[in-house]
C-alpha cells in the first residue's frame, strides 16, 4: 500500500508539470488537486502575478544554491580567538580570489569545493546538490503539497523528518536539528522537540535554515507567514533563535509588498526595518540589528563592522549575548546570534547587489554558508531566475538532487527548479484561497490577496 501511495504521488507530481491553456493566456499552471473557486476581487485587494512569481521562485532556488555552495568554501574558516582581533583572525575583501584556508575541523586541509575563495557554480550539464540550507525547506514544501495543507501538524512534521532524513550518519544534521531528530525518533512531537528543557541546542542557527521559505508561501502577508512557520520554527528553536528566524520569514513575505519604484537596496532596508519590529527591544537580536545598522550608517568598512561585532558580542558579551560564557565548541560558532549579526553585515553593506552581498557573507566569518544562502535566496527571489543569470552573464543548471542529503523522494531525488517553483505556486494558491480568503484567477494568472492592516506583530517576550 505504501508503494502504491508513493507511486500515485509521483504520478501526480509529473502530471502537475503539465500546463493548460486558459483563454488567450498560455502556460498557466494549475493544481489539479485544488478546486479553484470563483472570486470577486475587492478594490483593496493586492494583485500579484503568478507568472512573475514562478520566475521569482526559480530565482529563489537558484540564488540560494549559488550562495550556499559558494559559502561552503569558507564555512567555519574564521570564528575568532576570543581576544583582540589580529591580522589573519578574519578574512577581508582582499582575500576574495585567494587561497581558501582550512576550517576549524579541516585538519589543515582547505575546502575540496574550491582551492580559492570564489563563486561555486553548476553548469547546465551538471546538478546542484542539496545541503542543509535547502533540503529541509524542500522537505517542508513537499509535505505541505502532498498533505494538501497550509499548516503542518506535529504528526506530519515528525513523519516527514523520519521518512526523509537518514537515521544514520552522514545525515547532514547538526546541533539543534540533530537533537530534534533524535527526540522525534524517541516519539516526541514538535514543538516539544525545540523546548529548552528537551533541546539544549535551541539557541543554534538551525531554524533559520529551514523556515525562510514560509515567507514566500504567504506573499504580502507576514502575519500568516508567521502562522505557517510557527511550528516548523519551534521544532528546533525558542526565544532569540526563534525571533531571528521570524525576522527572515517576515522579510521573505514582504519581498512581494515592496514599492517597485525604490531601488533594491531601498526595498531591502524597508523590509528589514519592518521585520525588526518582531525583535523584542531588550533582546540581543534587536541590539545586534541596531548596532550593525549604526556601523553601516557611520560609513566604516564592513571589515571593521565585523571586527567590532566580534569584540562586542563574543569577547565582551555585551547586548545580552552570553554564548561565550557557555564554553561551547568553537565558542558557539553555530549560534543563531553571531551569525545573525554577520548576516546583517552582508545585508546592509551588500546594498542589494547580489554578487557583492554574497562576497561579503562568504568573507564575514563563522557559519558563512548560512547567511549567504539566506540572502542569495531572497535576492534571487526579488530578481527572478532571468536576472540572476544576467548578473553573471551566463546560464546555470536548474537540476537539483535532494538525495544528496535526504531520502525517499520521487524520481530518485532528481528535481528541477521549474518543478520546485510550480509546487510553490500551488501551495500559495491554497493559502490565498483557503486561508487568506482571496482568489486565484487562472485566466489572468494572478492572485487577489486581501490586504492586512497589521504587517508585523511584535514578538511575545
């Protein structure tokens, strides 16, 4: 029976890759599992093109993959030595294009991805491999679609993790994700798997990597995006790490509500300022946001801003950040906090330029593939696949191998960004119609989304 069900899901996914013609519009994708209902638009509704969104979602997966694999070259190369910053403690802009240095676990050997620090690409005849920055997001998208729901239940999340994550090493899980997985295997359900009493790794970066995509499933409606992401976030995070993850979810949702007359940098600044309202004022994420923004506006270099972040939060433990006193491995180099601060450096100083943002993220230090993947995905979405490729003046592979890190997906794990984007479109269709009480117009290929009076709700302290 399980094999038959698996085969049926695979057949449906293949069928959904087909398109239909509607009126004078061609190539309008539709979900044959969803009953599209008639809808009378309201004057206050926000209108979003599904066709453009499809290209944007392809840009999300492409941009995230480029940034993820580029960031892996320098992952954990530079994490600081708790003391005054000395030459060589961190990379600078002059290190781009130069020899990669060994990571803290590299045993003297640089990354095998590239001998030099630079962009890592996959050509049109190659395949992008999944990594921890993309694979659980892929899994959550698959679970939402196959369960025909907009809100995953604890049981659905547990079943998905147990089915699609390898139970033995190498399973590409670390810190809080690994702990949550072990708890699920013992029978515990989310959100208990992320509670500090059960999961001592709850302050780590994991939730950020796995939940940003929920913002894209609720365009222009961060209020509902937070509702969708709540349980997935709490599967591995609480308190500060939870608020940081919500910050990213909000930014991804607001990417569809920006003023098109603004530059991308201005749009990002507005999105970040709105998302920062979710950070409690007395929390260290709020302190980090204000501190990094202040350094950027002072006009100092991004390297100096990064060094001052290291001294403020890791050496002097100011702003409420006390990870150093916990005596963790590599001084909490996987922690949500220090990597949030580093990500803000690349966000502000990158100023909306895709390549520059990734370069800074790669060189900033700590868990460098994570902030780069975050902004690579978001900027990739804002630009769309076509403009990402135009930025590099070349074409890239659109093939994706989820089975590099996960298991039990259709087609032996080989997918492509186009199909992945269509699945995302179908999830948004359901969200718009069933949760936001809006409408899907297949003839004009648009969504009508009721506006919300409240964009961002303050975090619960």
